[in-house]
């Protein structure tokens, strides 16, 4: 019984702490960028990273959500020196986005189906709660 009460108290504290952090961060605009392509559409991957970088540099909280083929963007075993047009490589764009403070959530089902197990810097496999919060708290959602 004591364990149950302790667990309930801990859960309550965690939820109220999370709510407080979310409320504090709401002063900053939040944007979720959905990317479902990588090598099958380098133009989309390039644009998602460029726009995410631009927004992150301008005090916008940006989360890149990768699903379908987009999960390959954060696979360390995929080529990263690819580029679309005459611009920077996907690797350069990704690192600039991360350096500017951008976050990356990866669909767990898509990553598993694509065999993605070794993630690049700053990419995390999304939990149901982290994905829910990213979508729920987004002021805008961009789709590439």
C-alpha cells in the first residue's frame, strides 16, 4: 500500500512539474516539422532542415518528427554526404539544425521497420507521450 501511495505521489509531482515546464516554455513559439522522406526526396529533407534551422536560430522551439523513409535521416549507417542541388550536404544541414537547438523525434515503428538502430546525435526514439506532447504543444505544424 505504501508503494502505491508513493508511486501516486511521484506521478503527481512529475505531471505537475512537466505541466509547469510546458507552461513556462509557451512564451516561445513551438513548431513541429514532419518529414517522411530522405534519400527518396532530398529536396524535402533539405527544406525541412533549412527551415528548421532558420526557425531555431530565431527563438522558435522546433521539433523535427521523422517517420516513414524520413527515419533514415538519423541512421548512422546511411550516407550523410548527399545533397540536393548546389547547397550544403544533408549532414551539414542536420548538424547546423542541431547546433541551433532543434530537436528530433523518430517514429519507433518506422525506425524498427527500416532497421534503424544506431541514431545520429540528438535524435531520440519517440514515446507515445513525447509525440503527443510535441503535437499538442505545436503552434504550427509543417509537413515535408
